[in-house]
């Protein structure tokens, strides 16, 4: 009996719950690319839909789709941990999803009820979760309803939460944030320097690249501070093998000197909306365009786009991760 027919028969008999009737899993192979791309389907809420992570090979040929039925809004912040476990987030539902190397879903990570939407791993096993939202409201019109933290009238504090390697909460860092264009974007992306203590971070669409000393638990001077009307936007960031800080700017990627903030090289991508980036692998990064739904592989040596695909869903692609070996 084929897998599809077997699942159909079992469903008809009521033998299994719906969650167990998902498509067969596909293991993650080295170099595979995972993209958070929720299937949006609510005309009253442009961030709500059925959770989905698209699974591509290294050349951006679709291999599989991981369907998720217990999230409510955009699945984002996909990232592989050093042990090969894939993490993903729904900041609206306060869910932190995890998948094993075999592609099967593991138990969710249990964290405080905050709008976490990305994870950053330290070399010693610690990891950091950033609160996606801050403040009490958006200052620009939205076609979605942002969630208040339980028992409060606040969206969040934009803080950084530090955990031990075994998942124990060590400290809540009271990180200052910018708020982004809407004023509600908290600590939305971060990258830890090689020293293991200097965290670089952004508030999505804001004009600042901020820094925090996680050892001293204190702020450091911004790497870049631009005026709100400067036309500069910062989104995702990561360090490459040469120690440059790569920052997604909406129009492309800037490679920065991590000490001075000087632009060492620009990688224009020809359109606006590029907001998410994978960790660099073999002198390449993968990027996603939130507005268009495109994903692309950028060669950091030549500056060329060496692979490209279209997810087919606009305003959803939110996070790109590359499977380790």
C-alpha cells in the first residue's frame, strides 16, 4: 500500500489524529536550505496562516514541505543549532519549534511567554533568544493584531534572554532597542562576535546596529547610528569566515568592519525586500525577500547570484537556514 493511500485509509478509520497524518519526513542533508514560509490565507490578517517550512537542496530545488498545524502566524527565524537541530519560531503564538536531523519534529522548547523569533548560539553551548516585539502598539497601520504578553498591555520589552546549553534560563538582559519603522520591533536579529561576549543586534527596519556585552551585561556604543530619515534600514546579520559583519539592508547585503562600521563591500540584489539571511557557508549566504517571496544564493567572492527560486508566497518568507554536515 502506498504511503498516501495508507494515510487516507487510516484517516478514514479515525485511527490517527490529524497531526500524525502529515507527509512523510525527509532528513536534512548537508547544505540543504530551510525557509520559513507560512501559507497565508486569512484576508483579515496578513500574517496569519498555516505554518510551513520549505525544504530545498543547496541549489534551491524543492525537496519537501514541513507543514505545521499548531502555529497561528508567520513562522520565522529558522536556524540550525550546532548539533543539527532546526529551530523555528511563531512570535505571535509564543511557540519555539524544533526538528531533528531526520526532519521529524521534536518537543517544543519551553521558554517564558515572550515574542521570541530568533536564536543565536555561542561556542560554549549557551544560546540567546531575542524578543521580537517592544512597547504597546505600532505607530504605523498594520493588517494584523500584535499580541500582548499574558497579563499585560505590553507587546514586549525587546530583551535578550540567555540560556545554558541544557536550556536553563541564566539571565534576562535589558537590552535597549530602536523599535524599527513601526516602533514595535524589538531585538529581531543578532550575531555573536568571536570573543563570545559582544552581541551585535538590530531592530528590524531600524537605522541602528547596536551592541551589547553579554559578559558585563551592559550596553556598548552602537556600531552604526543613522538618523530615522536617513533611508538606511538594517535587518538580519551574521559574521562571515573573514570576520566581516554581513548586514541585510533591504536592497542587498553590506559587509562591514565590525570595529569601525565601515562598509568593506556592498552586494546589491536589484530589488527591495531582502530581509533574512542564513549563516555563511563556503563563502556563500542564502537570502529571502519578504515582499516578493524570492530566495537566492549569493556568492561572497564574486558577488554573483548563483541560485534562485520563488516560494510563490509574497510577504511570508521569513528566515533561511543551511543544514550543517
